[in-house]
C-alpha cells in the first residue's frame, strides 16, 4: 500500500479552495464545467439523451444542428498537448454552427511567451469568445480560470464560460462524461450490475480520477470498482476516501488476474510519463501492465476494453496496430467518436440551454 496521499511535486493550488464550481442541477446554461463533482445522475442522463439525439441527427445530415450554436465563438486554449479533446471540441463547435478561435501560432506564441499569467490570458479569451476550452498542466488551473473569468464577466457585455479540457493531474471532466456515455451506450443503456476495472497509472491519470467519481453516482448496489496498478501508482487516497464514504465496493490490487475474468468494463490507461520527475521511476514501472491478445482473451466475451488514448507500449500494438483493435471487445474508437457527440451536447446546453 502506498502511504502517500497526493502525487509528489504538486503544489496545492489555492484556487481549488477559493473557487467553488456551481452544481448543474438540471440547468447547464452559462455554467463553467470544471469538475465532475458538479454533476448528479440526472444531469448525466440529460447529456446522454442529448448525445443520442445529436448522433441520430448527424447520421441523418440534419442541417438544423448548425443553428444550435450559430453566432457563438469558442476559444481553444491548450497549454498541453492534445489530439482528441482539442479536435473534438473544435469539430463539435463547427458542427453546431459556431466558430473557433485560437492564438495563431499556438498558446506558446501568445503573450504567454512574454510571461503573461494564466488569469490574464484567460480573461483576454473571455473578452472575445463565449466559451473557452482550457487544458493546462497545473492542478487547479481551471478553478483559477473560472475565478478570474467570473470577475471579468461582471465588467464586460458578453460573459463567457470555461470548460476544462484537462486540469494537470486533477480531472478531465469531459473525458469522463464521454467514458460514462460509452459504457451506458454499449451496456444496454444502463450502468446496473457492472464490475468496472481501471488499470494503469491511477495516480497521475486525470481521466480515471473523474471517471471513478462519476461511477460512484450509480451506487454500491449497481457498480463495483476494481483498481489495478503498481503500488506506486495507486488511486489518490482522497478519491478512495470519497468512494468509501459513498459505500462503494472497491478492490485495489497489483494483480490483474484477480479481477480480469469478472470485469464487464476494463479501462486501460497510459503511464503518464510527463508527470514523473524521475525518469528511472518511470522506466521501472512503465511495462507493468501491457494489454495483449492473450490478456484480452481472459476477459468475458461481452466485456468492453476502453482507453482514453493516446496509447503507447501499454496496449501491445507497437508492431501490429490491428492486433487488439479488431477484437469486438475493443471499443476505444467508439469512445473517441462519442467524445464529439457528448461535447456537442455539452456546448449546446452550456451556450444555449437548448433541448437537442
Ligand atoms: N488524453 C488523456 C488526457 O489528456 C489521457 C492521456 O493523456 O493518457 O489525460
């Protein structure tokens, strides 16, 4: 058992206390989306229904979709690498009829290059856009951005909201929403009686932090959780505590064999190399869990294998990219596509509050 409560090298950001994100309570309009703590089960259902409706409408080439965010502008502020979150948000906004702006040569060549602080960069975006998608390496950065944006919104004519696209090693709320939607969609539109196993870097992986918290909404009678990781990469104790307080059944182990054959959902993750201060520590555990066809063969025939992506060695696909992908249990491409439906639903709700 790892005695540490939080990952090393993470200075506590005062804005985590100073800014309290609003609860959704059935109404998304004009609310910053910072943490999954804002959502209740009924809010997830609203989003899932909207995502299903949007998916159908895209399928039928429904032109009305482009009216949902017509005239709205999204600013893309990515201080960290991104493929899916960035592109799916941009695609979502465009499919809804909105426009996207970003610093021409990336945020590193905005005034950030001259030493501008996050609060000022975010407020600049807030003067021009209706919604800002922010990804930043520092834990609590989205709380800080929301705090200063609220102050700005009192002074300007056109208020804006922030949506977190990944908050250091903290949370990745929209990834968890799309992950929950994927489970719901592929498991008969229900999250009942599922054993869900999260594997890999549970300490530094922000997607699993958000996902574990959302799964707690479905209660111990419906969902049981297994966490598989090397002992140095266990789920932060604060999240374990929160899950325990909700009475969730949690099983922590470093032995995949104990849980793999009983799991309905297997959520594989990348060891987050960029969060390690010590290269030797990363090298020592980076290959502890590798998903290969023989490992996948030990799972239930109707299990699903998820991954937030990007994947590296942990998927055992270095020499042959199709080796796992062709198995019907591998659903990470569906997951990736669902990211756009969920983000479209979220943008439409936050910007217009519309029924879709
Ligand atoms: N894309 C996800 C994230 O930004 C997962 C990962 O990077 O491993 O957190």
